[in-house]
């Protein structure tokens, strides 16, 4: 296992690991812990949370094409559920919750 810990994984491989943990119904913290047991220091919880939010919105594209500065596609069902759950939340709160930008709304 020590030999594996010294190997830097490809970014796409980490994304598949994150997707696997998401499908196991783990939360981002647990997923990060599990992945870092093999790949020490190559993943942080915040990065994993961003991918989990993307997966929750129904977007399972692992290419990483949606980087900052680009508009993210928003799943309407996820948006409607978030609004119904708390109709008094602000656009800023919605954008943070759904990992999107205010201009998306």
C-alpha cells in the first residue's frame, strides 16, 4: 500500500473514484477519507463536495468541462425541489446550494 500512496493518480481516475463513492451513497467527507486512504493528499473535501453537487444535479459528465467562468447547466427538477424546500432563500443561497452562479437563475 505504501508504494501506491506515492503514485499520483490521473485526475480522471480520481473523478471515477468520487463517482463510485457517490453511487455508494457516501457523503463527500467519507468519500474523501476513503479515497485518501489510497491516494494520500490528492483530494480535499471541498473538491469532492463540488463533484457531489454536480452529480446530485443529474450531471455525471466527468470531463471537467464546466470550470469557473463557464455557465453550468442546471437541472430544473433539482432547482424546483430546492425552491419548494425553502421558498424564502435568496438567489445567492440557491446558487451556493446548487453549485451554480447567480446569473444562471
